[in-house]
C-alpha cells in the first residue's frame, strides 16, 4: 500500500518518525513535505498536496500532521473524495476506516506523543472499511452532500481553484 505523509513545520519531526516507522512495516511512503522546520510551511499547503494525492490515486491513504490536527483536517476535507479524520486514540483511528471509509488520518503533534502517533498510524492502515449496509447508506449520504455542493458551486470548483 502506498501511504502519503505530510506535515507543516509543527508536525515535521512526528512526520519523519511516523514515515520511517511505516517503511519498517513495509509500506511504500510518499513524503510530500515539509522537509525543513520553516514557520512559513503552513498546514493548508501540505493538507492540499496530501489530499490531492489520495483523491487522485497516487496514494491509497494518507497520514497528515499539524500542531493540533484540526486545521489540517479542515483543509484536507475541502478536497472532493477525501474523508480526513482527526484521531487521538486507536478506537477512532480504526473506527473511522471501518465505518466511514476514512482515507486520511490526521494527527496533532502538539497533542499526542510519538508512540501514540505510530500506533494510530498502524491501526489506521490495518483497518478496512466494513461495507455493512448501514455504513454504505451513511457514506452514500456523505458523498451526496459533497456532490450536491460541488454542483451548486458550478461543478469542478475545486479543480478550477487548484489550476
């Protein structure tokens, strides 16, 4: 499985350690930065790059890190096809995939420690969408919300902004 990883300056160290851990577990890691601790490295830039990689099929899943995890989660969820969820515990990391088909895990580097980050990334990547009828029904409703608002914006609004 190819996993995209990205972080702003606040999540850089955690991203590097999580990426190395995932490589040790046998995952192919697609590192989208940051690559240096520059306060100009803002979470929206890295969230968009990672979300586009997942939505575009260059990575099957993503692990995104910023200081709190909140900003990166908000930004990543602006990209159609991305279902990013912030997790601070292993239940949320696997349940988000099993029930909601979450494809991007977001972590807060200033909220959790390195050992928890590694555990959450592993748990997230090992989880599989259950496909149960109730979860399919709910996911279809989420997808309908996204499609409705894309149409209301004239369709392709994201692609026009990204170009």
